[in-house]
């Protein structure tokens, strides 16, 4: 696939896929704190709503847990 071809996946799905790969390959170990929403926004260039959707998808799939005021683990 050419890099000029737009992806058919929504941005939040692409970000969730990347974070899922990072979890599966050990970039983030069990119990590690994930980057905060503002950090992910800065590093990816995605909007806050896109980042939130990606993290929620990972929560729904059982890859991470969220704790209000503490972060995503």
C-alpha cells in the first residue's frame, strides 16, 4: 500500500492498533502507566477526541484500564 493512499480505518482505530502493538511487544508492561491524553495528542498530532476514542477502544478490548485522576494503565 502506498503512503499516499488514505487509510480506510478511522484515526482512532489506527492509534489503538499502534498502542495495542506497543502493549503486545512489551513497550508497555502490565501495570505501566500509558502516556496521558495530552501527551498522546502532542506526539501523534491527533485531537483529544480521537485519542479518547482510541483509549476507550483499548479499555473495551481489555488491554488497558482507566482510573480517573490517575491515568491509563
